[in-house]
């Protein structure tokens, strides 16, 4: 079964990238691509011809599409008060595999929400520790720099790892960089 897809995104480069990713997969038929949110008769007509629309946050908010939506956003978007939103993905670092999986899931009614889209809000002290970790500082060096005990630094690093869902310091730094925290 081929999934019919529309793409609605005001950023031409991102829109073309999404279309190219979906065109490379035989499971999808990209029916149309639009730069502006669709309303009225256009939205109703397109909704009848597609299974899923891959849209920007603006298009999700402003369009009147009645089909399943896969929203690609750089900023947090309130989790679906809107029943049309079945997938929420980050624009930064999005892979074609992730996009394809989200579109396939949305086509059958599954909800997909990427945790990285909603990075935790770390206080300035934890961000400073992350920056020092990214620079390769040891617990002792961080302790001296910030004038906290090594025990306090170890506890703060452990809490950072928990908040970022990381098993190691390196993974915490990588997650912070991908999430644009540091």
C-alpha cells in the first residue's frame, strides 16, 4: 500500500529535503508540496487526496487540513490538543529513516513524539558544568573552577545525566549539543 503524502512548509530548502527523502522510498507518493498553510476549499480538497501531511509548526497551527499531520518543529509545540497531530519531530538532525517511520506510523494512526524536541531546562550552574565537561574538564577541575566540592560536582553531573537521559558524561554532552543547550 502506498501512502499519499503532502508537504506544507514555508522553508523551501527543508520542504525540498522532505520531498526528496520521501520520494526515495517506494512506500510514499508525494502528491503535492506547498509553501503556505492551506485553508478552505484547497485544504478540504487536499485532505481528501492524502493520507498524511508533513508540515511545519506554522502550517499545523494555521492550516485547515483534516488528515493526519506529522509536524517538524524547532521549538516545543504543545502536545496534541489537536487530534490531527500524530507525530512531532525535531527539524534539526532529522533523518530520512525517522521521517519515514513517523509518516508510516501516522498513516496507521500511531502517535510518535521525539523526546529531544523538548529538551530539559537546565539552570545556569548545570549548563556551566556541561560546558566544562564538553571542554574535557575532570571533576576536580570543575570543582576548582566553580568552587564547589568534588562531591557536589559528582552529584550535579549525575543529575544532569538523569535529566538528559544519558548513561555517560560524554553522552550527556552530545545530547546537550544536539539539543542546542550548549
